[in-house]
C-alpha cells in the first residue's frame, strides 16, 4: 500500500499547485494530466481523497521543472468558426 500524505503536506502541496495554476493559466485537469496522467488529480487532492505521497512528489517535480515565465497555451476549439472581426470587409 502506498503512503498517504499527511494533512499538512497535502495542504502545502495544494497551495503550491493552486498558485502554479494561477501563474501559468493552466487548468486543473491539464495539470493533472501533465503531472500524473490523471485529470482528476487536483480534484481528489482538494477533496482529501485517494492521493498518494508518490503522486504529490511527481507533481512537485513537474512544477519545479517549469520555467517561471511559462504560460499555458490557450485552448482553441477548432470546430467553431473563427471570431468575426469588426472593420474587416469580406
């Protein structure tokens, strides 16, 4: 059985991950997929469920490797038509 994190460690990690999301503009699900291949990772961490110390360490390593000026790319839904731009004649 894998080691669960202490409540204090869980809180510290969650705060760091939340700050990372704000700084980078990355969504919680994208963060989970990028760090531990689980889009619900942060949801589980927020709710105090089924997150191991190993997963937190994996996510911490990811955050440590990302440059301070990194910004997550905007996701564009290619199935939607391009936005209408005012002032352009067509």
